[in-house]
C-alpha cells in the first residue's frame, strides 16, 4: 500500500512519515526532496519560477515520477497542495491511501523553521509567536478545503511523533478492516 501524508508546513509529515515507513518497513519519499532532485534546484527557485497553480502542476509531474518508481509499500510525505484535482486520478490508479495531519496553530508554530535561498535550515532570530501563529492559521485556512477531501484525518494534539506514528498505523489498520467489511 502507498500512504500519502498531507498537512501544512511543519505539522510533522516528514518526521511522522519516516517513523511510519520504518515501522512498516516501507520505502519513504519526501515530495519536497524529490522536487529538488527532479528539477535540480531549490524549492525557493522552483516556486519563484511559477505562476498561479503552475507549482502544483510541477509537483504533479514529480509525484507521477515518484509513483512510477516507488514500491507498492511506500510512504510519501506530501508538501501542501491546493489544487488536489491534479492528484486524484494518480492516487486512484495507484491505490494510494491519503491521510492529513492536523495540529493546533500554537503547536505547529513551535515547530516552524526557516531556510535560506539554498534550502538550508537557519537559526530563527527574534521569534514573534503571535505572527507565527497568525501565519499558521492562514495556511490552515488556505488548505482547509483541499484537505477536507481527504478521507483519513489525524489530530496530533501535541503528541510525540512516535505516539502519532503508532496511532496512525492503528487507524490505517482499522480503516482497511472497515473497508474490507463493507459490501461491494
């Protein structure tokens, strides 16, 4: 099974995705890292060269490439996507199970990081938590409609990444058992 983990920036997609992949002995892919490899550029430069939904179209091309090369047992940490229609058919064709991670704006703001023009993490200075929380709330509202379409949702509620990963695995198992018990 291919598991796609969605959520806004710094919600924990990569960290939790890696833990799930490790526990299930699945391959792990990070769509942002795959974007950088595919286009041989930084995320910032790729974004700067795009208009409107063109960036999501570029993500779709990379996702298509990842789905063509990944094994049937994989976890993909998805960077935020607004125009999910570009992915719907690909996910259906590859039988991808999607999960969206959610957490409070305050918890996400505590995990925010900054990167330079080369996508290297830099130390944050003069952190304004009110501004960070405001920014996180904006991104939550921006992607709310797209993420509502995702069937499985997991609320981190400040839990550790390890606890979240195990609970997500349990919810996947329950979801698959429930689906299997439904009449055709």
